[in-house]
C-alpha cells in the first residue's frame, strides 16, 4: 500500500551531519531579526541607525562635526561623515583591508579596546557588517590621508578588494546601501521616523550637525538638526505644546567610569514623559540608569517635603507615580563598558550605574531645591495634588466594590441610597407584601431583624 508523504513515519535519527555551520554573514541573512529586531519597518530603519551610530561615535571621540543622511529615489540611503574614516590598511591576520574586515566579519571593530574609542554606542562589532549582509548592494567610499578608497558589495560579498581611486582633501566615510527586498517586508523609509532619531542624536551631542535629505520629494526635503543647548533644548522641545511650571533643571556629573546628564521640567499636564539614553542609544525599555533616576527623584522630593513640613496629615509620603505626574525628563549616560540586553540595545544592564545615578541626582537635585524653594514648592504641590487624586480614586473604587459586594449584586430599588445625611430623617417604611420579600433579600441567614421593646419583630421598618 502506498504511503502518503504526510503519513510517513518521522525518522528518529539525529546525526552529526545535521548540525549546520553558517559561515560569515550567512547567519545574519538566515536570522536577521536576531540582529536588527525585525524584518519590518523597525528593522529597516535600524539599518540606518547602525551606520549613523558609527559616525556619532567618531564625533564623541573628538573627530567630525557633521553627518549627512540622504534618502535617494531608488530607495537607497547614503550616510556621510567627516570623521577619521574606516582604516584602510591591510589587517595583520585576515590578509585583507581593515575596511573589508569591518564590513564582512562579525564581531570585528575598533570598539572592543579603549585605544580608538573611550565611549561608543557600537559595542558588538556587528553593526556595519549586518547592514552589509542585509543590503542588496552597498558602496563604501573612504577619504583618508589625501586618498580616495572605494569598494562595492552585493549581499555582503565584495566584488573586488578595496581600491585606491584618487586623491582628495576631504576626510571621512561615505556609505550608500539599498536594503534587500529578499529580507525586508517593506523597503519604504519614513522621513519622519528617521528625523525623530536624528534629532535625538543632535540633542544628545552638543555641537554635532546632522542633516537629513529626502530626494524622493520634488523639490527635495531637507532638515538640519543642531542644538547648542543639548538635552536642555531636548526637554524644551518636548514641552513645546505644554505650559511649563519652571525652567529646565540640568544636572551633569563626570565620573571616571561614566558621564551623567539629566534635564527635567514639570508642566501642567498629568502624563509623565521620560527618555533614557546610554551612549546615545535610545534605551526604550529603560535600565539601571532610569531606575536610579526614578529612585533619586522620589526620595529627594519626599525628603524636602518632610523637612519643610509640606505634606498634609492625610499624605504620609509621595509615591513614584505622584512625583512623576507632569514630568518631562531626559536621562543620558555615557559609560565606558556598557552592558546592553541584546544587539538592539533597548535596555541598559550595568548594575553599578544605578548607584552612581541615584547618588548624583539626589545630591544635585537636593541642592537645587534648597537654592530654589519656590520651584521646589511648585513641584511638591503638584505631586501632593496627584496623591490626593490617587487617594480619592482609591476610596471611590472601594465604595463601588462595597456596594456591589452585597449579595453579589445591587440593592433592591426600595433600599437605594438616599441623599439625606441626617439618620433621624432617613427612615424608610415598607408596607404591604413587599416588606417581607425585600427583607429576605438583605438580611443574611443567621441575622435577626430589628425588634422593639416588647420583643416583637418590626419587619416593616428599617
């Protein structure tokens, strides 16, 4: 009897030849989401972020003041900076140029040691090589030591070795790539999504100019991001449509192991708006730096409020939610050896960062409150209002639960709550057949009805 494919018994064999080894960039193309988060819109834009982050790292190292990002009509993107340029010399062990190593070998980069970069956002040596692996083609141009070097890749594979193609007075790196349609669900870049991220980077790096151009529009659309106020300007930008209660509070602390910057400002709204960054990476899921900031903020405000007797009797202490109502804040740390959870770097994990941030914010913010008591009272007053609203909401919820808990449902219509507050005027008389039936609903088993002085029950009066 012929056996259908679907009914064939599965083989129990599991042998050594079934263990596959993915060489080079094949692993990236096989499991792209592991490296860029997804193959959807977020992953597509993440390619641009990886290239731009390398240029920002050059700026943080003290080289390069401008970055230009261009979206072309064919769907490709170009990123140009005026940093030092990717090294072009021969790699001592790989027997090919250092640039080709950086673009084709996973975990190859200049950020594993402290020599080339003190602080950087690229940490795993997979950023630019992942972009190369997931691109239909990528063109690299390097301007270094008066020379122009060029190389082209197709789906991660070089067409030829890096070549010296001319002379120039420029310095920096130019990367142009087109995402691979075989990998991504969409190839349409969003100008607004890129602009938001590039604006963040400009806020986080005072003096860095980032230009975004879109050649798909006619005429071409262009925006330049340059903010001399840094994250203070960032907070002001976030509060543009709101009414602030005070000028932004700025905290900066430099330690051997990290640099901390915090800017915060309260407004008249009821929502909290917190952004956290580690080495310019937007840690959307927070991390130890954000935990430290929240703890310090709650402790400092409670300490000042108690010391100045600003809390009412009904409010023993303010919770974290109370003190963050209407708060807009940006927390940025630059750490020598950051530990991120995953390649997309959505959460910072360094345990030592929490203590440093908490101590620094506690000291600086406490000193600010002592020097600016008017601002401190405004902030604490808003937090106290939030605490009162929270307590009122809790009591209202308990009242609703008590009412609905009686016999699992609402009271009979005849026993509904009245508006009179004086008990002497609140008696209700039930007459006729309804009296006994209603009493049977509200008097639980084992509870006797009211009795008068003679001992007889009075079912008609409650």
